[in-house]
């Protein structure tokens, strides 16, 4: 099966992307240090992070000054190109950045727990493992190949010790070491979150360590698959891709080790903003509800008088009045004689009661007649 050929790569696109990633990583580290020093909460992880910060500043400056384009014939390579492509300015800075950031993540786990806590002891074991792995990686990359000069130019490595699959031993060791270290940094926070009951702040810190370790693991896997796989052909852009992916992995690692501070500050800022908005809503005066305006009742109306038809009691009666109670005439003794009476004009309750009382008095007088 033919290897997968990658399309032609953009020199300008990779250069801008790599410089931007380095800038983000450097700014995040500076913000971390300022924040910790301002709160007087510095610890060993904050002191160790200055190592990858200084190395990354120098490394990104070299990358921005002389970003590789394509392979050159040996007869056209100048001495400055050999110096730039040497082991001391390419591979060594990347190794220092990667392993120092992993050490910072392990120390970030250790600072969460009190002294003599089992999780704290395990975190210090991880720190020791990262330091030893860094020393071993540097020793393996130098000692397993023969060099023709002290610059240790990557193209001048010859007779490298082979391992499984025909790969150089240094590549196999670097791949295995990266995978094991990143896997430990990913699994350790998961176990701590699963077995330990922690307060919210400590829980958030361990979760950020897990996220940072996952970012580092994914970037390392992508670099290994693209640069060391027989099924992928990088073509003429091999140097450009290897350099760009190596810089991407280094900048991702530096940014990932600062997630414990950046994410915590970001969440705290959002929480304070929401709390401030809630206080503003509570302190705002309540909107008064519309009520009917109380005004004096004039007991006058612009409407025309409403005619009322009352029943007039007849004076003649053939039935003795003793059979009926006084003021309660027999229905046959009544005759309908309409009389137009203008009631009192009113819209309020007092006026209506007065009108009803007047009508009752008129009706009583008619009944007495």
C-alpha cells in the first residue's frame, strides 16, 4: 500500500501559526507568574515554570528569525545553517520545554494536598520520574548515534542504533517515554477525583491538571504519528512539518501547564461578574404598580336623567284594610300610573345610597296615601 502523501504546505501559514502559539504560551506563563506573585501564593511549580518560559522565548525568537522552508543540498548549506539546525538549538530546547512543563503539572498536583498525604507523595514520585526522563531523553538522543561535529547537526547523525521495526532506538525511546509520562499525568488526576472527596476549588485544580495533561498527550501523539509513520509521506516539506509540529507541541505543553491558573481566574471572573449583576438587580428600586387615583366624588354626571316608573297606589278600595298589613296593599288595589322621577345623579357609592333612600321614602308616602 502506497503511503499517504501530504499536500504541499504553506510556509507563511505555518510560520504565523507557530509564532502565534508561542506568543499565547508565553503570555499565559507571564500572567500566571504575575497572578501568583501578586497574591503571594508562589510555590515550586511557579519557580520551575520560569525554565520553560526563558527557553521558549529564545526558541521562538530563533524560529521567527529563521523558519525552515525546504531541504537544501549539502553543498549549499552554510555554516549558519548548520548552527541553526544543530541539536543544541532544535531538539534540546524542545526536550527541556516538554519535560519541565510535565514537571510543573506534577507539582501542581502536589500543592493541592497537605503534607504526608498519599496523593502528595505520589505527585512527588511523578516529579522525580519526569526529571529522570528528561535526563534519559537527552542522553539517548546524543549517545545512540555517531556525530561528525560538535554541533550535532540532525542531518549528520550516522550509524544510529536500530530498534524494533528498523526505527532508531532514540525515536523508540522518546515515543515510549512521552506516552508513559503523559499517560501517568492523565490517569493520576482521574484516580484522585474518583477516590477522594475534595472541596470545590481543589476539585477544579485537579480537573485542570487532567485537561492540561490530555492536551499534551494529544499533541505528542499527533507529532509521533505524522513524523514516524511509514504510511505517511511528508515529501518535500519534511523539515517544515517536523519543525512546525515540534514547535506546536512545545507551545501546547507550555500553555497546558498554566491551565490551573488561567482557568481558575477565568471562572472566578465570570462568577464575580454574575454576582455583581445580581446585586445590581436587587438594589434597583421596584417599579410602582399603577393605582387608581383617589379624587373627590362630585356626585355629578354628564349623563341624561334616567326615567323610573313607579306604581301609584289607588285611594279607593272595597276590601277592608284590616285583612292586609299596613303598607302592604293587595295586588288588585294597585294600578299602574307612571310617574317620571329624576334620580340623583351620582357615580360614587354615597350618592347611590342617597338615591335609593329617597326612592324608598317616596314609595312609603305613596303607600300611606
